[in-house]
């Protein structure tokens, strides 16, 4: 850690110093935005309830240093490709501009705007998207529903399971999600039918944004994997469960998953999250130890993150009656069986080349208690235990007009609270 993590350092942007603020000076997440009713956009930093227009600042001040020159681009990809040294230098330079006593305060203030006056855009061009299945609790829960006698397949504890998602359907938080159609075959039916999904679900995930990539044919060893992850966001891998149940054999997810994935707009850097690193998931006695290419002491000691994740839910009726969104679950990312480092090492172990801006999904984040389950499939146990809502409504799966809201934050005594903002999505017919 370094001076950018000092919890005693305050910002002259007073909203950044408020208790419970997602975006204090110690966070400084990166995003891309545009002012409402304007066509152009650029890279910005969230600070309190304000957005600092870094692209305009760097352009107008004639900054020629690498950390600022790369932030004049319309998307983050060139900055991501520059690597940890440049990322860290930019973070420190931004802190110096925004901390109390900064000599350029009055000038910098001209480049601030309220978050309510801006529209958030996709922060980077995403060429590829891979989604993993890294929660052993989620995998066991799902397996128990479909294979009660054999819930966890024998390879799960040996290999990080993943599938190749669809980058073109990744959308920014707040984008409406249209209910997909597909083939469904209930167990009581002789033949499948085609129509709108009747078992639409969310999946609470954390997304890792690839920084520097690797050359085709050159794996990233686990000891170097952390250097290739720039930061994290929240992710909702929307899922059509009835379509998935029929199509997933023999090759796995396809149309049930590729119609939409929502991500939060602010990318929280791994450097900002450094104080919240923790030991990897402790495997129960009797579980196999990772193969050598997936085993490394530093990753085992510090490869996980103490990150709290909440799911909130709102129906159209709840909003009409001004009922606050209901929290459905509260879990922690440290419960994942595989670390992001292991996912990157495994993903590239066959020589697959990652690229700056690629998205790697963690898979559904679920814990070992019901309140920590990260999907409706698990919370309602495939619809057998509907959720009761304050308005008298109930839900087995998502209906049109329902809105799902993810929030995430890291909090620990002696350190600044680091938040992710929100990842929202509303279902439309």
C-alpha cells in the first residue's frame, strides 16, 4: 500500500468525506461519461457525488505525461494496456489534485460536474467476455436441484469452470433488459416449444477488467496474474433458466445467457482494493489441492477480496406505492472457491490471449447461508419457495417491470470504505 490508501487524507470535494460514501478520495474509480444532451464523452473519475472530467482537464492543461495523455482517449483501453506503473502514477496524480490543500483546487473545480448531470457510458471496448462458475456453494445448490444424487461434478474442485460469453450484448447499468425467447421443454412435456422465457433470473457477479494482455501462445503464470487485472466492477449475468435447462447439454450455456449482461459503470482499481485483500477460500479437509499451475503462495495468502455484495429488488407496484427496494441477499466475495488470479492463469494456460478491456465474470457469488444466495433460482429453490414482498406480491422468477439492483463495497476498520456504486437493470416485455 502507499499514500493513496491513507484513510486520514480528505478531499476538498466535501461529499467525498461523508460517512458511507462509495467514492472517497481513496477510491477514484474510472469511467466514461458524457454530459446530458451532449454527443461527446470522455474518461472521468468519481469523487463523492461529483465526476471529474479527466479527459478535458488533460486536454486543456496540455498534460504530456503518459498517465494523463492516455486518459484523453474516448475509452479506457489504451490506459488499461499501459500496465500497473502507469495506473499507479495516474492514481497518485489524481489524488494530489483532489486532496485538501491542493494548490490547483479552483482550476480543477471547473472540471467537476454532479453525477445527476451526466450519463454513464461503456467504460471500455470489450472484445471478449468469459464467465466462470467460481462459487462452490452456487454450484452445489444448482447441482442439488438438477442432480440431487450427484450435485457437484467431479471436475469442479480441480478446474475453474467457465464458458465463453457474448461481448456484444454487455450493457451499462440502467439499460432496460428485454425478456428473451427460446426453446423450453418442461419435464412433463413430450416436445419443446418456443416462446418468451418464463423463468428469467439474475446472477450476482463481480467482473474483472483485463489490463495488459498476453501474446497468443504465451500463458500467464499465476504469480503474474494479478498484474494483468486492472480493476473490478459489478456484473449481472441475466439468465433464462427454462431455456438453460433444455439447451445446456451437451455443450453448456448459449441462448440462455447471451441476450444481456449488465455491468456497473465505474471500474474500481485493484490498487484501491489493496487493503481488502484476504486469504483464498479455505478448502475443506479432503478437497484436492490445486494443481501446480493453479497453486502459488502469494495468491493463497492474498488472492481473495473481502467485498460485501447486496441484491435489492423492486416491482412496478412497489415503486407505485413508494415502497423502498427490498434487500434479497447479502454475501461476501471471499467465499469464492477460485480466485481471479487462478481464473486468469487457467484461462491462458492453453495459450489463449487476453486483451485490454476483456471482461472476466466470477460466476454467481453465493455463500453457505440462504441470505447469501446470489440468484432467484437458489433463493426460491427453483420456484418451490416463492419470495414474499411488502406489497403482498410474491416472486419465483422475474416479471416484466421488476428491477434488480446490485451494490458492493469493501469496509474494514482503519481503512476508507470503497464502494462500487450500483448495477441496475429493469425487465421489459
